């Protein structure tokens, strides 16, 4: 199985340019592929990143400002044109379903697959998705309109069999493997107890990722993202534009760094840069004065959660 990773598709705000795209990213975790936000140009970036469209089952939209979802109708239409049959789950604020259905209605589009909308409206942390390997939660944010971030957490895996040690115990058969994987000790026919740790290896470390979309500096999120492995936090402005950040419901690079520091995350990546700042390294430089392990995200760059 591939390592859990994040691929940045777009990391700028508002207006697309020749080089830069609005917010969109792909999270690969435990064999699942999640699309997080879908600004204009997402389809092009997906192709550049060599992401297979049919692998995208779950789409998360943080809020209904256009630079975070204007690419979605095009992507859903492409799914239709490619003959998709598998359903798609879209987790988004209430209202997106109406927007998409209105477009399909007036363009006379009859898609061949099912779209399941999980409409979000709560202002509290809530679990919105769970399967046997992953849990996903909303992270309520503070922006000009209703906005969520998303927290992705792996579940603990089964223990790995130590076949070299297992082969030394003739009493162990394949029917015992399931109990060993869930941590049970083994009792031989003679009644000898063999500790599980002697017969198995620890499972892989549980990894976590938090996406904090458009938001003012908002300290309540700190408790939700404590000790996570990778944090994406918007940094639309540098601190010289702090007043503009407050007025528009955004954060500065140093404010994002303070969030990361207080939450004791392992790594911070910045994004959602305003085009008024031509050098994204200035964001990284500002944040590093507060939090050491920070990087300014770049289009098509991949980040591994265990590094």
C-alpha cells in the first residue's frame, strides 16, 4: 500500500493565473483518494498529477466561495462523459446541491451515476465519514460565510505477523492468525502462554492530516488538531496586511504558524496565497520565525504524512 500523502493541486486564492490555481488537493490515505476543495483548473492539475478520476469517491468542499468549488461542476460533468457508474460522495455546506442541480437542469445534463450529498451545517466538530480504516471530522472555522476545515485520522491497524517466530511454534495454525493480529496471546497444547509481542510486530503508526481552509486566526481549532502529523493552514497575507486579513476573514503566515506551534503539530504547510505577493517564500520566511517545521506549498508538490 502507498504511503499516506498529500498532493497540492492549487494553493492560491481567488483568481487563477497561467502558473497558479485556486485551492484543491488530493489526500491519499490507507488506499483511499480524497479530493479536498475543487477550484478552477482542478481537472488539469489532476491529470498532471496522474490521479485517476475513477478513484475519486469522496469529495470535501470547505465553503461556497467560488475559488473553492468552481471546478467541481466541470469535474462531475467529466465523470459523466467518461461513463462513470460508481457513486460519488460530496461533503459540503448546504446549498451546493442546489447549485449543481440547477446547472444540470439548465444544461440538460443527465448524469449516469449517483451523487450522494452529505450537507454540512453544524458549527461544532462532528464526524462526517467513517469506514474500517479512516475517520473524517469537520473543523469549524471563522470566515465570512459558513466554512469548515477537515480532519482525517487513520484508525489503528491490526498487528503484523512475525512469521519467523510463528514457524517455531508447531501448534500455531492459520486459524490462529486472526487472534494474533488483534493482539491475543497464544496458548500451546501444553498450556504454555506465548506473549503476542513475541509473535507479531507493532502496527504502523497512526497518521493524521488537517486541512484548515479560509479562516481568520481562530484559536478554538487548536484543541481539534493537537499533535497531528501534517497541517495545512491558509496564509492569504503577510503580517504587513494584518488589518486586511481581519477584514476579509483570512490569516497571515505568522498567525498560521502560531496555530501550528500551539497545537504542537509535526509539520505545517501554508497556502491560499494572495496574488499581491509574488514570492511565496516570503510566507515561509515569516512563519519560520515562530514555527520551525514549515513549508510554503507549491502546485503539484507531494508531502508525506510520516515525514
